[in-house]
């Protein structure tokens, strides 16, 4: 019988009636100063029965004298098997770099001016408060508490393991096309090392008669004005006196040199996805370089990533600051800034404004992609994840707004140069980065210098997010198949090579159409579906109250009730609202004036459902493999309860869980030598030992196989 005021840890017992015990603070209870040995077999100065205590001197490397049991010591791993962030700020900067990416540079400003300028900021901030920050905290705290990635953190509710699989699939698909964007940035970076930027003139081999500098705009025509909008001095063409009339009558459109360079030289874009073409060798080489960079930055896991982010996360802000001061000093820059900050409050009555704001939150904060859970899983157990959540969320919001000031100052300048409205200058998606900005830097003093700075910054912004997505895939594999950890270098090499080969179609003339389709279907409503199921699993199945206890165990204090209000009501209701209007506003995919054929949209839906279907598929697998009940309801009940393995990864932290009845301090102790045979070691299992292991598992309330070999632990979750 479960004791009063506690939760039971094993499946088959109700988990609802419990109450937290008052934690005992060693300082408040005047506990004398003691030596805390950071050997995993010792917790709070006492021997852990799951391990053999090791005596170390007070002055040794593994010993620290302190009155604070929550003190974190950096420089060595707390979790020796998985590893931890080395420096104090490694995690914070990695999370900030993951959240702040390409979406902050081009996507947020575009959505802002499309939805009423400054009026978009209000829905954005509200959505950040009721969806972004609460889900960011939920996903990050979950990863830190169990020190597991998205594939193996679902021991608290094994039925929902498919949510983690869907996260890994989304991260894998996103990283494939995301690295193509970095390859384009590299292309522009290399092209900038010249005395004259190749997109500054209309005299190149790829230039057409519609190049804008061959069709200059004139305010008034002092010569002969023709009804098609053109102006001539006898036989000599002077310019276009009315651009709208010129486009309507002739069907031609003025194209900037940067747009011709982008479409004709960089992409050699096809007229549709039907005419896909063969890979371009220069883009293939840039894509290969992008994957090589990812491989060497991740070759030592989070150890190398933690060092790289000190540069990749900070340098973009330096460049943005430089571009900001340059942008605001340009002619007509205030027109762009005015458009950015002056609101159209009538837009707040449109559902699309709120939908776009929420979509931007998922995109910008990288929610439901598994990366937040992956990065936080390498934290030390007592890291203040709530503080880090608030810092990263605030940093992401301020970066969006600051990037808006930078970009709109340049857009105002370009609008003045082109004699058009600000709303007619910017373009969605990759167009803003690879058409508008090259045109902007070509109008600045020393254009190659500014071009090099901008595209180098763009690469760094993308690399942080790319690192986290690849680390999500890698961590999912390592947690699912622990015996692969000694071969991590080969695994990350294989992942990079495979993703490079899969991404080769993106280097074809029709690759841009494929990339836009992947971005629309993989990074759209699928994230909302995954985020919703993640919220249901943690809050409504596992229980927000127990999750509050878990967070309190890590932080030493109970979180504010605000998070419960969001998790129980505001966040799920808002996500359902967004999901509904996403379907209501659904239209066939387009790229500019091109409308995708039906079969292309079908491929997009296959990619989208390919990740989301992992949720029901793994539910079916779990139910089918559950043997502790004979009926569906009983199986669902058991699979919605934590297994005995759920909890902190280290026994010294599991000892602190005093709010759960029968909580196992070391559930792997009896299984370690006999439940899993690793060919890399000489100890072999007998059939009787395997049978004993499975018997002990069944008695512990776990249906399935679980085990560990020497330094690796194969969890119950990793068998499906």
C-alpha cells in the first residue's frame, strides 16, 4: 500500500494521491560542514548501497568541502557516462545560439511588416509569454531532470515515446535543408572576396534586359513619355517614369542585379519542380564543406560544441550592432524604422496575425524539435534551468526586435533608392537574406567588407542551430543504442555523410522548390502537433504537480503557479487555436508566382506525416509489447505510469527523491552484470542469468528488457 503523502514509482499503482515532504536544507538545520565526495556511489556524504564507497582525501580532485549540497563544480563531468557541459556558460550560450538563428534575421521582420508593423509586436510578446517560455521551460527541465535526450526521456509515460522519435525525425529533416542555406551563405561569402561584388552591375553573363540598372526610374519625363511607362529622348532610352504602368502593359518586371545573381548564377533555378535538373558542382562543394564543418565541430560532442558557441553565439551580435549603427545613418532609414514600430491596431482583429505570431514562436524558440531537451540533458542536475529559460527567452525576443531595427533601416534606405514603398522591397524566406541584403551592402562604402561581415554572421547564426539539431539526432541514437557511444566519432561522421548525400537534390536547379516545400511542411504545423502531445504527456498524464516536485528537487525552490496556469490551460488552448487556423487558411504551396503541382504537395504531406505518424505507431508498438495486462485499458494505464527507471540518472540524485513511495535508488544494480551482453567485454551471460534478469524486471513492474553492460545502460525504452 502506498504510504500517505507519496507517489508510487512502479507501474500498476495509482500515481495521483501524493504530497511533497518538506525538504531538509542542510544549512537551515545547522548541518556541520562536511566533505562531499563526487563519486557516484556517495551522496550527501553517505555511502550509497548501490556502489562501493570510495575514500578520498579532502584535498583530492574528487573531493570538495562545502556547506551547499547544490554547489556545481565545473571542469569535470558529474555524469561520467554521458558527459556534461565543461564551462559555466557553455549551456546558456548554446541554448541562446540554438534559439537565435536565421529566423530572427529575415522571418520575424517580414511577418512584422506583413501584419501591421508595430501591431505585430503585441501578439508576438503575448505568444512568447503563454506558449514560448512555458514550453521552453517544460522541455528543458525534462531533459535536465532525467539526463536523457528526446528518444529515451519518456520513461515517465512510455506510451508517448513516439513524441521523442518524431522530434528526432523533424530535427534530421530540418538539418538536411538547413545546411543547404548555410552552403548558400558560404557561396556568397567566397564571392565577396573581390574588389567588386558580382551582383553590383548588369553587365554580367547572367544579366538580362530586365536588370533594374538598365531600366532606371525617373520621377518625371522631360522628353517623350510613352503610354507603356517608358521615357525616351528621341531614340535614346531615358528610363521608366511609371513602374506600375510599365509592368502592367509590357508584362516585364524590373529585377535587381542581386536577384538575377541569386536566380541565374547561384541557383540556375528551373522554371518548376518538374524540371529538376542535375546537381551544380559549386553548390555540391559548398554543401560538402558545410557538412565537414559540422563534423569537426561536433566530433567531440558537447565538449567541442561548448567551446565553439563562445564565438558563434557572440560574434553575430557584434556584427548586428555594427550594421545597426550603419543602417540608421543611411538616407531614408527612418521610413523603414517608422514602418517597423508604428502599429496598425486594426490588424489585431485578424486571426492570421495571432497565428503568425505563434508560428514565429515555435520557429524562433526551436520548441518541439528535441534540441532543447538534448542540450539541457548535459546539464548538471542542480543547474538553475528556470533562470536559463528566462535569459534565453528574453534574449531571443530582444534579438528579434533588434534585428528588426537593423533590417528595416536598410529596407527604408533601399525603398528610397528604388523609389518604391517599404512593403514592396522585402521578400519572404531566403529572398530577404540572399536578395535584399546583397543589394543593400552593394550600396554601402567598401561593399566587399560589409558583404563578408554579413554572410559570415549569417553562417554563424545558422551554425548554432545546426549544431543543436545534429546533436539531437546524435544523442537520440546514443541514448537508444548505448553500445555505440565509444564509436561516437564514426557515428557523427556517418550521419553527416548520409545527410550530405540525401541533401544533394537541393543543389539541383529545382532544389529551391524542394527546400521551400520541406520548410513549409516539416517546420510548420508538425511542430505544433509534437508540442501539443509533449504538453499532454507531461502535464496531464505524468502530472504537473509531480513535475513541479521534480523541478523543485533541481532548483531547491518551488516554481511559481504561473507555469501551471499556462501548462494546464493557456498553452494547450492556444496551440489548438493555432492548429485550427493553420488548416482553415491552408493553400497550395507556392514559390513566387509558381504554384506547386498536386503531386509535389503530396510529397510534402508525406514528409510531414512521416514524423507525426511516429506518435501513433509507437503507441501501437508499446501496447502490443505490454504483457502485464490482458486488456487495452489496462495496458494504456500501465504505459501511462512511470517505470522504475524513471528519475535522475545518478543514484546520488535519486536518493533525494523523497516524495515517491518505493522509489528505486539504483534500479540497474541487480541487472548490471547479467541482463545485457556487450561483445566488447569478456563477461558472457548464461541462459539462467538472462531468465533471472527478466524475472526481476517483471517483479519490478517493467514489461520488457532492460539492462546495462559495464559503462553503458540500456534502458527499458531502448528496446522498441
